[in-house]
C-alpha cells in the first residue's frame, strides 16, 4: 500500500489535496454536505491505490533481436512477446524498452485489456551507424488505473545483446600470394622408416580426449599414444590492424581509425570468401579474435567482425608483432596501417620476414587532418621493405585501392652489410 501511495500521479495527489481541503472547510463552515463530497473525493485515489497495489499481474517477456550481428547502417528487428501468467487482470500498461541512444529513440507501447492468459507480440526496429556491442533492454512497465490516479513501475532484468559490425564492401579478386600452411597435428613429415601408423600417432598429453587413444601403438611403445588430429591443409592469413591513437586523425565515425577498421572488416570477409582462415592481430600484439577462424562463408568471418566491432584505440607508441609471427613463417599477412614512422620499420620488417606474402593498405592520415595535405613517403618506404603497399585517402574507394594493390610489384629489400654475397658460379669470369 505504501508503494501504491508513492505512485500517485499529479491527478491523484490533486484529488487527495482537494478532498482534505473540502473536509476541513466543511468542518470550519459547518456544512455536512461538503463533508460527504470531500470524503468521496479523498476516497477515490486511496481506493484506486489499494486496488492497483493489490494487483498480482505476472508478465513474462521474451525478447529476440534478428539478426544479432548486423553491419553499421543496417536495421535489426526487435520482437517482444508478452504474456500475462497471473490470474488477476490488469489495467492499462505502458511499456518502454531501454535502448542506447545510438540505436534510436526508446520505443513505447500502451496495452490494455490484459486478462488471464493474455498474449501479445510487438516489434520495432533499431539501427546504428556506430559499430560496437550494445544491450537492448531492460524493459520498464508502468501500470495505471483507468482514472489515471496511480501509476506503478516494474522493470524486467533481462537484456539482449546486439553486435554492430563495421560496414563492408565487396572487393575484387587480386593475386594475393602467401603459402599454404597446415593446421592441427596433420603436418607434413619426412620419414625414412616406419609405417604411416607411426606418423599418425603421438604421445598422450594432459587434456587429450581418451577416445583418441591408439591402444595398439600404446601397447607397443609402453605409454599412452593418441591419434593425431587429421585436419586438411589450408591457407592462412594474418590481418594486422594498426589501432594506435597516435597513428590516426579525426574524431568519431569520420576518423581515420574508423576507416581503417572498416577496411579491415572488408578485407576479412574477402579473405574468408577466398578460402583463407583469418586471424586478427592489433597494434599491441594481442590477438583480438583469439584464434584462427575457418574459411568458407561470411558467417565464418563473424568472429573476426565481432572483434573488429569492439576494437578501441590504444595508447601504444610502437607497433608490436607479438602474435603475428608466432606460428612460423608462411601464410599471408595483410596490414591496415595508419601513420608510419622510422621507429615502426623493425616491426614491419619482422612481419614481412614471417610471411609468405605481405600486403599493406596505408591510410593517408594527413589528409584526414588537412584535405590539402598528403603523405607520399610511406608507400615507397614499405616497398623498400618488400611490402606490396597502396595508399587510401578519405575520398578513395577501398575497392579501387585494393585493385591497385594487386598491380603493385613487391620490391626485394636491398642486402645489408651483414648479408653474404652469393659465390660466383663455377666457370664464371672473375
């Protein structure tokens, strides 16, 4: 009852004040008829508060967001299914779903005629031009009486996540290079003796599935041996994103960092379609996607897109290649770079050394700060390190830059003083 009295609306409080005033005036003036009117006016909001407060409606909510992974600028549909599981009918309900401001205005609904077994489904759309992970909900419910005297609030606790990924564009096919690398335990091995069975088993390691134990080999060797994971050889690509704050210019969705993230997302989808297993590495060396994501369709690029959706600028001063070359040489490396200075060259040189092919999309970040300015030094500098590089300016289309990247020929790095000159061929003139 105390909660119901606290939920009195302005109209309900006005009725209470009017009823009390009428009763006091009736006592002072000696008007019994006015007393009855004051009691009636005072009783109406109090009785309404008691009835609303005693209401035992039980609403169940099921919220679904379709799709839960949507590109920036594309709408997603939210479906709300409400059911009254209580036996007591309720009055008018006002529902408001809490959504972040970047997804649009908060949807509001007014529902009435809610009895036992009542069921209703409502839908609305949300859309965001800003990538990120958002929570839709919780929903607040305001129950009121038909007279508008009392209004009580309830809230559901459940929220539904919505992942807004960077926008992507279809890229043309270009020669990518790189080498085929194996995955899992099924790597090529050279052996001179022994059977194939000896090669396809290894010693038991803690955590291995006991169903993979090869008992015949275990009996012969004297210790537990397990079958190796037979996985097909596949082409792998490491996608490197320079997300250093100092390497980018601009603010919000118009910044060079957002352009770099969108370019990385398009490249990730393109590589996945081309049959590459993609791994994302950021400027700090942390693997944001935590693993290799298999190739085949756009759905398999989903984890990489989710990682790109939440990429934030880092305060790191230099590039770190930790994680980009830990799986041995080979494979393709595609880098999306911001501003590059001479201090970043050792890291880029090491990345090129650990890759079978190295491509770079270099953002002309000076143009983001000043449209009249341009950086014409980075692309030739990367070319000297053996990279195939192309420059992306604010008004350039990524498809055109990607196609230009396919026409760039990599330059072999000049040999240093520590490099040994090749010996002359037998019979060559000295």
